[in-house]
C-alpha cells in the first residue's frame, strides 16, 4: 500500500511542477525542490547548464520562456521507480512536451524532452532532490539521440 501512496505523491509533485511552470509562478518552486537540488539542463545544441536549487531554476526557466506569449508544459508519460533499497528515495523518467508561441512573430513551436529525476522524502513529503533534462526533438525537424546515461 505504501508504494501506491508514494507513487501518487510523486505524480502529484510532477503535476505541481507543471502547474508552477505554466503559471510562471517561480517563487512556488521552493515548495517542490530541496534547496540544494542540482539541476542539469542539456538542450544538446548548446552547452549544458548546471543549476542549484529552486531559485536558480526559476530564474533560468523564466528567462528562457520570457519570449513566449503562450507557453504550456505538458507531461506526457511518467515512469516512477520506488523499488530502491532506500524507502525515502525514488526515481522517475518523465517525457514532456512544450507548446509555445513566440510573442514577436506569433509562430507556434513544440519541444520534446526527458527528465531523469531523483526524489527524496523529507519532512513528511516528497521533494525533487535532483533533476536532469535533455532535449529529444524540436519543431523544424531537430531530433536528438536518447540520453545514454540512465539514472
């Protein structure tokens, strides 16, 4: 039964993240990420960016999507692994899509990617403890290889 409770809590955490991003409510990331959570963003076509914690993450995402009049983050599939030896740690692979419209040109585009997440249960709830993102494809025909590294 505990596995089901943990699974629901982690998928709710993912939904809360999508809600924060879609509303551009960056100050709410502090309620989702541990303060020292490392985040790696690899868009493949540029050097990877390493961030630490919810404040740096919110500043980065906010700047990256500022040019979009419309931006929607859509989780497509979430595979959660809660079978590890440590009951307070879990992992997930999250496939996602961004639907966005350029403010200046009105052009719509999409981007697809995958997150490899680590979660930690602390203070009676689940938090993002680490997150690695890699782009998989973008409008215009750019397709990138699936990341070689696992969790």
